[in-house]
């Protein structure tokens, strides 16, 4: 239930305030060069501390437990962990007074009150460290593909800095839109139905905390258009199209044009502003004020995670594709 | 690659102009009452012939090959097929002159020119017959859940009839928005990351031909809002919330409130209007005029399919949930 | 639960006296030549009617429902069924008076009395038709591999004809040993632990009704030997070994030498001889005399099935291997 | 490829001389009591140091990385590692001069010479630590089932001590037979074909290094018998049978009687005795003398591993069974 992928298969684990968080990557071919430094850029992009992000500073140093030898993948499962060092479990009791918009309440229900809720527990955004790590390796497998995600809009505005600044001043948080493209993918990846490229990418994208929507190519705008406006006309024998309303995917299969999609990231639920919500202990509506400082715009840090899971899906599709080729 | 689900597992097969299309359903508990008539309503909703749909009329009669005995499921794999009778394979050569927006081109690439492209082959919307069928059985497994999908908008307008009528007159096609809700689901279904409820539903939804976007709860609108506007405040000890911007899902897990999501359906690619596109045989841009009559608004027929795949996901989550309960 | 394989994935369905039995094969590459006649030899080897087998004669004609076009695989799911025509459901009530050694009793328990027990229902050896069919296609995928199974012993004797003849005369049945070899497999297929070649082959072999044991290479005899007697010494740079006690597999991985294994097939449980067993209706021990004629030696017909499932496993390993190669 | 199980799902990783070996267990229900001490007995049974086993002494202390909180399972993935401390990588070059019977040669082929072969690398018996650990947790899930494995025979003799002593004196190694039983399992677990109880148990058993055969109930002896000798006659309304030649399984499904099976463990390939084998560097047959001390009888340590994987399979079947019950 915590695994994803068919060949390049990942399994994430850990809790925010437990021993560590990490990932096992199975099915990665042998002989890929890997050193600790390879992870630095993407881990830094994901790291807290940037404008609009939480100041919990963890070293985020990947520790290789298995599957890497002489700076190469061995072909055996790769396990990478990140130790949790900067964990101050607050006195705040998530169980009795669950935070609105958080997983506190559902975690209690799902795990019959056995959850480790400290710092969000297994639901913590910290688990995405594993995703970013796997993404770095996935990108090496499909090094001919160029994946690029960026934050294109925050709170409905393209003036991202100002929008975040305003939210911070209000003790509030803001959502945003991440746009992602993937270039140089040959035609023929993906499957007609359940393993359509859209199915697989959306499956992985919605594994990222805080995502509420995804659209491929012209997406929701497609619903407002006529077929004659949206059909991407072919212009050469490689299948290049004049427009790319389809976002590079037809019938679930890559068509050789750029894959494009956008995802909606909601504002993080942790806000300093007071909220009136049900206290499950006193059984009354009470004022909740969440202490500490929080990510004002989680979308900032989600950007490299979006890239990472896209790389994970595409690496798996690349490996799967080999099984069908002569 | 054509399977979906972990316990309630489905496998669709068939080509539009081949012998038949169908589905195998594995993991369905024994003892569920099933008769042919149970499928009538949803198959009828999906059927062509309605306003805005193609006039290819198939009897769409389910033939039970296995897994049903004495009008009950036996617990063994259920196989249901629909014979293809009304197949007039046109002379039109999809291989040489692939239709823009269709899977003709990618099918050639993916299957190294071995595809049966007649009538769209395996990519045909006809394959959704199996999905609707499995959905009917899934609904019986979770008969306490009420799933409801409806076409809420066509071509950006809520005057659906007029929008479709205009498209038909122009020999064009229109997209639409389908809204879906699912009620009476207890808190605690789904998983924190890869098998989040959003991941699973979106995976299944994007298996439906023509879907280009999905959003849960306030979806893309979330990206424009502040956290203080979007947090659903708890109002009672059952976890009922005042608002439902989360669409009934927190941290990937159902929270007991109604699940809500919307999907964007693009206009069908088959239009009567002339299109200038690349002819792969002559290696020139040429005018393509697709013969025959087509669905002007495929979204009409997608409604019961959206409901069906939602039921399939939820039935699987319901069965999985049992494994974690005492 | 009725599926097997990771890339070349099969799904069998059907009941002995239902509409039909069949198989869906997913993940088979496009472009493989297939015609009805390809199945004739192996289906004939499996067919009843030979010495020591039941006289239920079915035409065993494969009907292609999907995935084959112009006598080639299309790359889409291949569905092949065999209609049940020669079904005479006896008046014998398996529910009340379950046959010793049969699945009658467990089927009732497992499916909460909803099973179609006629003719053995889903537990019927008739389901192996699908396995043989998939095996024929698998063999084409790995056409460089030579798989050979043969019945090497019946009832402890190598005089197979006499042993069977004696059993028939007594209204009894006999077990046997099937030996199987697979040649020309390169080193490097399989995985170290859960997907060891032995794990996968044994998994598939025990799916065949009536199998009670499997051993690879020197098998159970290994347990009686010293290491110095069993180590296969390398004799050339291709890894060829002087002996082959390992049966072509080290550490779960093929080593380039011939794969060898033996399976034990029990005597079929259906015998004409009277048996005193519990009648679940009268709640007394009573004499059961099973009517009709039966396979005296099911091992005869299991030979092509053993070959088929071996081919299925090896084809899947071959396709998986491609994902790890440069 | 390094995962096993459908609900109770395990994923082992690590190399003998790497950072650590370990396991991730997914799908384990929340609320199961776990403390470090629970693992002591089975880890001790598996530990080296006993008569006939290698003297590499590792502390074998389980370190909990995730999924356990307040001495209970949280319902999230459980990760447990064992640090490698006592690793003396010899100068012996497995690559050039692969040990007969070992995975040295196949590892090179499979991983294109990227394997970490030190101490057997990922193929090391040390990986079974994870299996034993998961087995302890699995046993807690099915605490009503009693699983018991024992070494019943070594080198064809039931005088186990003497047989091992002789082998040690000769610098040789010996194989053995492990007998395993599982009691108190209700009728109805398992599936008719691919997920037959025999399929699943054998799949897991052959994941243990050194296993060459498995037989259920009367196993290979069945092949020498008549049906009238082997049918287990029912004697009461619970399905209890007079004999248990079937080993508690009919048609792949548990029948309520005791599950019984035997596995053949080969002698460990590492022996002090000189062997003449191919040197891949010099390209000549040369004398190989493996240094160090080794397990003379690996079967001794395999006993708790056999129990563990049996528990893992049965726990998974137990959880799966819940999905089919009302």
C-alpha cells in the first residue's frame, strides 16, 4: 500500500519524529553511477528554509543502507534513509483536538488510535524526501528526458513573492499551481486504459501531500472547447503536432510531443490564525491556535517533488517499454 | 497492464470490431445476487443513441462466461462479454492517414504496426462496457455507498442541450464537466501516499477515454485561496465538517464527509469538419474528412462510466479496509 | 488471485459445466504469429481419450475473442476461450457427500456454499486448457529455449503402461513423476529471493491440480549428500559445469546450464472403488461409489501443462530481464 | 522483485558487508504489540554459533526505523534493520575465481559485474534476518495458528549430531530435511490455482537460500501410490480426515487439517576441502581452497526461517480471507 511502480518500484517509510524516513527502490538496473552529491540539488530545492517555508532545518543527508557499491547501483534494492534529528514533539495533542485540514483525525480513525501523530507522523511532508531521492535515480535512468516543474502561480497571482509575503504577514497560507513538462519522450509509452500515462502520473502526483487537482494539456479548458479547436493536427512524419492541447498523450500513450500538465496545490492547513473547531475531548467547539512557524506556501517545496514523481513514473514506463520491444 | 485493483481486480479486453469486448473480475466475494437485468440501467445510460451520441446501436447484452451460478457470484473469476455485431469496418485507412486527436498514430508506434485499428480497436470507447459492468457489481459490494455522477456543464455552458445541438449542426463536437459525489463512506479508507483515495480514483478515471483533468473538493480553486478560507472546520464528534473543500479526503484518507470530484472530458476527436493534417503515405499535409456520424458529446456517455470506476475503486478500498480491522 | 506473472500476465477463468473456460493473456508483445493450428499439438497432448485418461471428449477448439489480428498478436490482451459442450451434470450431490481428496468440501467452505460444483466447477482440470494455450504463446516468445517434460515413472515403476493398466482394472488410480528440462537459457534470469527461478516455477507448478512435490536438480537427494559431492565445478568460461546437481540455478538465478526439475503428481481422487466417508447430510459414515469413468492417471495429461507453465514463467523472466539490460 | 505478499507485504534489502540488512513490512494492521524482546527467540535460533554453524557472531540486534510507536504497530510500514558490524571482507576475489555452488558467477552475469560480492553480498544468508523478523510479526497476526519446523534428518541420517560432526571433521558440509507443520488453520484459505496454498508456501520457501525441494503431505511418495491408498476419508462434519496424505490442502485450499510439508536443504557450498574449478582470470582449471570457517550444516539455521516464511504466507492468507467474508 506504500509501494508504487511495476519495475522501478518504490516503497517509502518513516515518521516525522521517529528514527528516520526513507525509501527502498527495487528494480533499478545495475551500473548507474550514484554518489551522495547527486542528490544535493533536488534535496536543496525541497528543503525548508527558503522564503515561504518552515524553518525546521534538518541536515537532509542521505544515508545509503544498501544497493550502492563503488558509487554504482548494484541491481539490488537501494535503501536510503534520512535520520530525524531536529524533532521537537510539541505538547499539542493532535488526538483530542485535531487540526482542521490535517490528517490528525483520519489517522486516528484509520489506525484505531495507534498512530504516531507527532509532527504529522507518517503523513508528514518529510516523507517526500524519499520521493525526491528516488526521482534523482529515476532521472539518471531516463537521462535523455528533460523534466521541468515550476511554480507558475500563487494564490491566483503570478507575483509569487508578494502573494507569499502577504500570507506570512497574516499568519495565513497560500496555494499555488505547479506546471510540469517532460521533453524527448518517444511515442509509444503507456497503456490504453488503466496504465495510461495520465493514470500513472496522476496516481503518483496525488501521493504528494496537498495536491487537489491535475490536468493534462489543455485540461479543464478542454471541456469548454469544440473538437475542431482542440484536435492537434499532425505536421510531419514523426507525429509532431502543430498545437499540443493533448499534452503529449493520446489514448493514454505518449505521442512524441512534450508532456505537459498542471497541478493544484492547496494552502498548507497549518496556519497561525485562530480557528474555531471541535475539541474531541471537551466535545465543544473551541478556538485552536496552532503554535510554531509553518510553511506559508507548501507549493514552493512541492516543485521538486512533482518533478521527482514524474521521473519515477517515466523511468518505470521506459523500463516497461523495453519488454515490448524486439 | 490492462488490470486494475488489488482485491476487486478487473481486466478488460477486446477490440471494437473483433469478436467481442469484455471483462474479467477477480476477487469478488461469493454470494452476491446478480442477474442480467441488474446491468440494464447503467448499460442504457452508457448506450449510444441518445442525443449527442453516435447512432451505432449494439444490443449491449452481457453474456456471462464464468463466475455466476444460480444468479449469484460464486467467488471465482467473473467473465462477462459483449459480442460485437454491428461492425462495419470502413475503408478509411487509419494507418496512413491517422486522425488528429485519436490513438491511431500512437497505436501504430506502440504496437509496431500490428494494431487492429478498425473502429478504434482496443482504444475504442466500447471497452468501457466492461467498466460499467464491473461498476454494477462493485456497487452491490458497497451498497451502503451512494455514488452519483452527472454532466454539469457542456462547452462552458450549463445549457447542455443547446450546446450539443450547436455542435451537431456544425459537424463539430463539445467537451463537458462531469461532477461526481459518493456518500456514506466511513472515515479511514485509503492510504497516506501511493494509494491515497485521490491517487486511486484519478488512476481509474484517467483510464476512461477523453478525460483530461480531475479535481477533488475545491480542486484548482484551492490554489487561489488562503488556508484560512479552505480549512474545513470540525463541527461534531463524528468528524463532520462545516464546509467540504477537501472533498471528503484528508491526507489521502476518507474523512467521513462526502467525496466530491469533477472531471474534464474533452470533445471527441472524431468530427465531420474537414481538418488539414499530415498524410503519412503521401508525406504531405492533406484535407481529412472523417466519414460517418459520431458522438458530438462523449461526455454524455462518460457519466455512468465515471460512476462505475468510482464504484470499482471504492469497492476495492472497502475490501482492503477489512484486512486492517480487528 | 487468479492471475500470475509480472509482464506476461495470465488470468484464467471458467467452470467445468459453465459456459466456457478460458484465459486472458496480458503483456504479450505485438507481432507474434499465432494461428489456431499452433495450439493443436499441445492441446492434443493434454486431451482426454488417451490411455489412462477420462473419455469425456470435448472438441477443445480455441476461440479467439481478442488480441489477435491478421494472425498476429496485437499487443493488447489476448482472450481465448473453450466452450463447454459435453457437460452432463450428474445427479451426484457433491455438497452433501463430498468426495475424499477432492475440492468439494473446501469449495463449500471457501465460497460459503455458493460454488458451482458441477464437474468440479472452477477446480476442474479443464481450466488447464488456458494454461496450455498461454504456454504455446509463451514458447513463441522464448523460441530459443527448448522445454521438455515427460512422464518418467508411474506408481513407482518405469513400466508406465502396465502400471496404468493395473490401476484401471482395479477401478483405482495411480500417481507419477514428471521430469522437465529447459535448455538454452542464458545466465542471469531470476532474482535472489522472492522471485528466484525456483520460487516462480514452483508457484506455477503447484497451480496445476494434483501436484504434491517439486525438486530442482538433485532435489531431495541433496539433503543426503555432502557439499563436496554436490558442488558443480565450473569447466569453462561460459560457466558450464561438470555436473548439474543445482538444476541450472544458483542463488535463485539461472547459471546457463540446463534447468531440471521433477514434480510428483498424486493419483486422481476420483476412483470407482468404494470408499467409506462422512455424509454431511446424514451425518454418518457411508459408502461412496463415484459413478462414471475417470482419469486413471492424471499425470499423463499433466505433462504438457507442466511444460506450459514452465514456458509461462520463463517467458515472463525473459521479458523482465530486458528491463535490466542496457 | 524483492517483495512478497499481497496485503502483509515484505521487502528485504541489504548486503552482507554493506551498511546493514533489513526489511520493510507493509500492510501490517495497527495495534499489534511489538517489543525488541519479541524477536529474541527466533533470532537466536537462526543465529550462527551453534553446533554446525559459522562462528561469525553478529549482535543481530533489530533497530526499528519506522512503524512502531509506544510498543505497538502503527499501521504504517515497519522498517527494521540489522547493522553489519563483524565484516571482514576477505582478499578472496569471487569475481575471478567464483566458488562452485555459490551465486558468485550468476551475480556477475545478472548485474553486469556491478555486484557487491563481499561476503555473498545481497545473496548472503544474512538477508534471512529480515525474514525471521517479519515472521515474528506474522505469527502475532495469526496467533491462533501453531507453526512448528524442525530438522528431522541430516545427510540421510536421523543421528543429526554425528552426521554434522563427521562433516566438520572432513572440512565438508551436509544437507538436511526440515519438516514443518501448521495447526489450527480453518478451512477455506488459499485459491484454486495460482495462489494455491502450495504455490504460495513453495514460492516463499524457495526464497530461502539452499532449498532444493518441497513436498506437501505425502509428497513424492504420492507418485508411488494408488488413489485408494491416498484419499483422506472424512470422519466428521468439520471435515476432519482419518489420514492426512493431502497435507491439509485440497484443490489449493486449506481443509482444516494440519498443514504438513518437508523441504530439502542442500549442503552449504562453502567447504574447506579443495575443489578443482575454472579460474575465470587465468582461464584454467585450478585448485580452489576456500578460507575461513563455514556453516557445516546450513539446515540448522534454516529451521526458524522456514517457520518464518510459513507464518508470512499464512498471515497474508488470513488477511486476504477477511476480504471475502461477510
